[in-house]
C-alpha cells in the first residue's frame, strides 16, 4: 500500500532538498530554467510570474517563484508560509498545507495517537495516510 509518505519522499522532499542546495550554493543568481526545474514549474510560468523572460534569477526572485508557482511543492510552501513556520501543527493545518481532506488527516492522527503534530512526526502521520485517499499519485 502506497502512503502519502511515499509521495512526499519521492515528489516533495527532493524538490525541497534541491531548492535548499540551489539557494546555498549558487552565487548571486542562476538561470530561469534551473530555478523552474527545481520548483517543478515551466520556464514560461517562471517568466510570467517574474514579468520577464531574461535571466538571471536572484534569490529573492526564487522565493517569489516559490510563493506564486503552481507546482505541488510551491503550493505547499505557500500554504506553510500562511500557517507559519515552526511549532506543532493542528490536524486542520496539516490538511490545509498538504491539501489532504480533513477527515483523512483526522483518521491518520487518531491511528497514530497525535492531536498536535510536531514537524518531526509528520512522517509518522504521512505513513498512516493511504495515497489512494488523496488526490496525489506516484
């Protein structure tokens, strides 16, 4: 049985790691194509968001792409910013950030015995969510 943890580890975590690496290792800027590829959006979408098609993309541009992009990674990032960073999440916040129906999150939280979900325990919660109960697929 595939779980949301499988999806997260295969589709979201690599994007987070690539974005982190790009921001930490790039000099001042990088190509629009590289930024778009890391975020899972097209170069055309990136150009539309930034209002220009020329390169380079600066770090502040990259963060704007993350906030406005349409990929699942960008959408989750935007919702996480809205909820706030750090601290434990409520079941409702997990539902909102990861776009999983609240009943599915509540059932997983009950199964794992968690009322509040610290970020360190999100993998445990995600492992209790069947991927088929979400709109995501591998």
